[in-house]
C-alpha cells in the first residue's frame, strides 16, 4: 500500500498565536488542542502546529500514516531509506522520524 500524507506539522515559536491565525483567519476547525500542539481539520490532510525547540524554529514535517509503524519502517529500510529508532510493538501512539535526501523531516505515525 502506498504511503498517504495525513498531516503536515508546522513547528511554531508561538503555538497559540499561530493557531489563532489558522483558526480565526483561515477558518480551520480545531480537532485537538494542548499548550504545545494544535491539530486542525484541513480536508484530506490535517495541519498540526507543534511548539518548536528554540534552537530549531520554523521547520515543517510531512507525516505519513502507517497502521503498523514498525513494519512500514522495516520495509522502507529495505528500500534504502535511513530511518530513526523503531518505536516497537504495543498500544499507543507510534512515531518514527527520518529525513529525505535534502534533509527535510518526514515521519511515520499511526495517528489518524
């Protein structure tokens, strides 16, 4: 099964201020909100805001849905994609980061 983009994460210096822009000015509906994370309904793909580390503001991460992150990670490694640490089996949110050949962040996630 081909990977599907489910979420674009924008790392923000000020999550609350940026969330206000996307919610009030662009009219996106908030699906989940915490101090460090806001997830918006943006149609076929979600837009998420995540608090940025002070040393690395204004990054973007493309997130691909994988029902089984560990097995998808293994398949990508066999194809020559350098992947981050295996999140392992078990319940809960599973994430695995990587970078494309130009250094852009990508992520496998079982978060729908």
